């Protein structure tokens, strides 16, 4: 298994919108968070939106679920 992230970095640099889709339990939330963090570290403005009624994204980020935009600070 290769750990080379250059192809993912290229995709993040070139894309305006990335959508992760798939059946339940395949890692969409985890992948979305990882790509959002990498994009932010690459200097991109990142917005992460979830329509999951189970609130997994909010739980994974340790934030309260809300309908308003909120800033999440990156830890180094």
C-alpha cells in the first residue's frame, strides 16, 4: 500500500468541490475530514458539509451540530 499523497494533493489543489458518496460504513466521514484537513494545510479555503442525520461529522470533529457556519481551528 502506497502512502504517497501527491495524487490526493493534486486533486485538492485543482478542485473547487469534492463530494464523497457511498453506502454506510465505508469511511466517507473519515475521508472527508482527512481531505479537508490536508486541503486547509495546503492553503485552501475549506468548507465541510454533512447531510448525515446521525451527526457523525460533528461528533468526529468534537463540535456541536448547528445550521450556522462555524470555524474549526487546526491544531498543529
